[in-house]
């Protein structure tokens, strides 16, 4: 049995990062490229994978430890494997040398995606080949091997934003590592982050509003107090929400949807499919209903880009997930192409990852419309804040039985409160009212989704 030492690879141009999660313990059997620990800088977090397979003999770090490139984290026992020398792992291909980087404005959101980066590559003996262009319209997947794709997935790296240095623009492992280092150090953002950092009108940071300074108060003068640090996610969310509320002219329409029959269908469906383990929620039906409404009213599935509106031909629906660390928004991609059972399954998986703090940036980016559901908590109506660069968001509260006049008598019906916030620069009141009415009609008779 050979002894294998696993060390922290080159992950950025900073002195140290903090260990925030241990993903293995002594005695565990790990496979090659399985994540061992999660580390966090002041810009982002990432998982460190194992370069070899084996059994964990020693765990050299603990929660809260500061580590850097070359730090020994795990000792494995494996058959026929030879440990690599400390901090001398050979890259799969030459890494582009940054010469001049166009840095996007610092993103307050951890789920942000990267802006394009201008990179000058070192001269090489071979003839130059066209680089992979991350902003070009791609008809297929980025050029990369299966092992590189797996490596990128484990790090949460969007491959279509990585510039390839291999032959014909092929993305190699060193390119993924270089992209990760840039994001971790804060010099590069992902595309969603760049979009969220500019206003829907084409720029600006909300400065110059003429506001008086925030009051500075010694609260201890009035009684005992306790201070607690806000979580990183809550600080990020606060900056994001503040910008969106100040810079987007919000208007909110309220309406009610009769979901009596849909709820009965949902309950019966869950009973019939009890053995499958898939629990269908009302939110899954809401996602499909919103897709139908977005198709009928495409301006709700758009974004402002300068003097133009970008009408999206895809339907990626974000849903707000309440976690111990704060609000997170996972995204169901291509919801128009998925059924209720598949959406319910994906929602369950994404919600669990959100609660466990394991959502990758890719799983929280690209939404074209968001639903914020308070579910069974309670309340009647509220004003959800639009998630820029989207132009609308649907808020949903707890449904309740109400007497509804059917033309002859009052009948008990299960009513779902809807709160639709929209950007008045893109949408007017009549369109918003029609959207809510149409959405309520679909929820009242789900067969309309087929029309």
C-alpha cells in the first residue's frame, strides 16, 4: 500500500483561504476527483478535489484552519499510486499569462457570473489557433474532454465562459484552474454577476441620490444589546436587494387564483405516486403556469440592455429558497421542456443543496423569471423585489378557503394570493393585469397549459 499526500493546488493569488467544510473523515474510501474539503476566500468558496483514489489515513486540517497552495490536507493509502511532489503538479497545457485584464465592477453577489476578460497569451513555437470565444453563439458544447467537464462541474465553473488554450480552442484542466483562481481572487466575475452589476438602463451605481448619511447610534445608551455578524450570503443579498429596489421602478399587482381543483389533483397525484418517492408541490405547477404566461406575454421574459430589450427564447425559472444562512435562488433550467415530476425532483435536489450550502454559481445563474413563495408560512400579499436583470417576479402567499360567489350562492374555494412585481420601464399596468388574470386562469383550469 502506497502513502499518498494530497495538497492544496494553486487556487489563487492570495495568501490564505479558510477551511469551511470537511467532506471526508478518517477511514473513508475516496475516488479520484472526489471533493475533500471546501475553502472560502473573501470573494467565493470552492471545493478541493482529490488527485488520487484511496482510503483516508490522516486528516491534516480542521474547520477554521487557514490553508494555501501546498498545504497538506489529507494522507491516503492506495495501491500502486505514487504521491506527487509538493506543489509541483504539472499542468495539462500551458496556462495563458494575464497581460491586461479588463476588470468588471466588483460584484456584491456571490452567485454572479464572469464578465469577458481580455487576455494576451505568451508567444509559442506552434502556429496560433483561434481561441474559444465565450461570448459567441455556440451551437454545441464547449470543446473539452469528459474529465475536464467533470472537474469543472465539481468546482462549479461554467465551461462556456472559460477561454481554451489547447489546440483549436480546446479547454484543458489548466484553463479551468486559471478561471477559478481569477474568480476566487475577485479579478473576474461570471456573466450573471456582470449583468447584475450594471443597471437595466445600461449602467450606474445608484450614487448621487442626495441622501443624508445613515445615523450612527450608540444603542448601549438605551439598554443591553447583543451583536452578531451577518452571514456572507445575507450581506451579499442586502447589497443586491438594495441596488434593485433603488434602481428599478417597482409596481406590484395583487390578485387571487382559485386553485381548488388543482390542489385536489395535486393531492390525488401524490397519493397515486406515493411509492415513487416524488412529492409534487404547488410550486411545480406554478412554474409550469408561469412558463405558459411568459410565452403569452414575452416582455415579462425580457431584460433591458441599454436602449434595447433582450427577449429570451429560453425559460429558466428561479425559485427563492430559505436557508439557515439566508435567501438563495436556485434555477430550474428549460422549465418549458420538463414535466411536473421532473421539476419537482429538481426542486427537491436544488433546495437540499441550498440548505447544505452546496449550490454552485452555475445552479444560481441565468434565471429569466423568479418565483418567491412563502408557502405555508402565512401572510396575504407582499411586494417581492425584482432580481435584476429580470423585469418581473411573482410572490405567492399561503392559500386559504374563502366564500366565493358563483352567480347563485357563495361556495367555499381555495384561493391563492398572487403578488406580481414588475419593472415599469418595460411593462405597463394593463399588461401586468392581463398577465395576472391569465396566470390565475391557468391555475384555475390547468388544461389551459396545453392550449
